[in-house]
């Protein structure tokens, strides 16, 4: 069970609190603007107040005016005043490595960095160029230097050598950063914005990536972005969490899992041994904001998390779950890959378009272009640089 160890052999500990995705939209937006942290986080406020270091994921740029980029998927952006609730809650760091930080282009990123700095809140995971985006943030607490590295999977938001954005998830660059900054921190937390939305398990690739980051120096690896609570494992002394769920994200008509999640509390002793505890909550259900679950709901929630977490250590199970997930979304993804318009996408909801318009040979060629690293690199370059 994921709980704090009762005894660190008499050692004092520091507590690092990590929250999942926060997007100040819907009913919660005016509460954020007013700085009404008590109405946003309710009975979770004591958790933030008692933490020695608190970190949450800001899933939207803070903007003064709309300047949306061209992309697929929703474009998010909230007013700068929404930082007020973060400040009033005593949040120390916001992780802005995500797939929305560039939804309003360089202006949105620049304003987010400026507003957070003005509120005395540090940022990690995005910057004005690739080097700045990938820097490891270090905060010293009671003599322990906590390093935070944040990265996002490659979508429309990632930084390049010549442009700002989120730090792109790249295990090779991660190792180089750890070597570069290794002397500046004692305990390393890695935050990954990735995985598949509404899927409570890691893909085989994501599990392998998280374990590799653990092997290469991470003491804790926390995956965010999936919009549902996932599972966890302990791997070679590293705490790995595969999905926290949303912290505050007020979107209507979502499945129950969208409205559930958990804070992660890391307790770190002077000898750098650590333990972890989850703090379950519900958010943006019949009421705005996040609050602790009642006793019975928490019991059931913990039981489901524990069941998934026991299973996720089995690679065969992870592979089987992944194949089942992919089977369920195959028509949607094929429509995206084959650039179907809205009409064709609807017709292909059961696979009819692909079945009758594409031959086995053409789909085999598509497979090769996508799965071969060299071919995929060519395809990505063509699409990224608008060569069509």
C-alpha cells in the first residue's frame, strides 16, 4: 500500500507535495481569479500549508489576449489573474511542461513565465529555448537539495534550439541533464507529461521509459496528463506513479475517473531515503474545486489503485492491457493518421472507410513509415515544417 513509513529511524523528514493537472476553467475560473484558494482546494489546503515544497502542473498558459496557434485538439488559455489562487495556496513551483503551454504561441509562454515570476512562483519544464526548457530546477529545503526535471511528449508545444516551449521528452537528453546538474541536487523528482488520456495504465514504452529514468538517477517519477488516476510501482528504490489524475479541471460531461485523482506526498529523510503517500480527492463534480473523498469512497478508491498497481509490475499484463486499449481506439487513430475529414472520420467509426478504400499493401507501407525510426523522422520533418 502506498503510505508513508511510520519511522525513518528517528530522522526528521521534509515533505514534498505534488499535484496533477490544474486548468482554471469553468466554474473554478472566477475562484482562481479572486485568489479564493480555500474555495478551489477546500480541505486540501492543509496539505499545501504543511508541505515544505509544493508543486502542481499548470495545464494552460496564462494569457492577456488570445493568440491561438493552429493545432488539433482543444486550445486552452486563461487570464493572468488566475495565478492568484496558486499564490494564496502557497504553491511554490508550477510545472509547465505540457501539450498546451504553446496554445497561444510565444506570447502566451512569455506571459506565463512573467506572471509566475511576479507572483514568486518558480516554473519548470518550459522556457524561451530548448536549453532553458530542459533545466533542472533545484530548491534547497532543510539542507536537502531537491531537483525537479519536467518534460512533455512531443506534440504542438515542445521547444527547439531556436524556439520556446515545453521540454521535449527525450531519455538521451535526460541523461545528459542529470550528468550536467548532478552535483547541484541530492534528490531528483522527474515529472512526465505523457501517456494516453483516460487510460489508467502505462504503455509498454512509457513503463520502460520511466524505469530507465529511475535507473539513470531519478528518485521519483510522476506521470501526469492522462486525466484519470492510474497506478504506481516501486522500482529499484524509485517511486513511479503512472498517472495522478486532474487536480482541478472543470469540464462538463466527463467520466467519473476524470473527476478523481490524488496528491503525491514524498517524505525525504536526511539520508535521502524516502517514502510516498497518496491523498485521494474528487474535483469539479457537482461542486467546483477539489476536496477529500469521504471515508467509503476513499476506501474503494485506494482498493482500485492497489489492484492496478499490483498488476502493473507484470510486463505481460501491461502488454495485454495495451493491446486491448489499442483495439478500442484503432478506428479513431487510423482516421487521424490517414487525415480523414469529419465526414470520413464518422464513416470510419467502425472501420468501413479503411476497409474499403485502403489495401493491405498500402497499410503495410504506412506501418513501415511510422515504425521505422528513419522513415518516421522524414515524415515528422515533412509535417512539422509544413512541406505539404
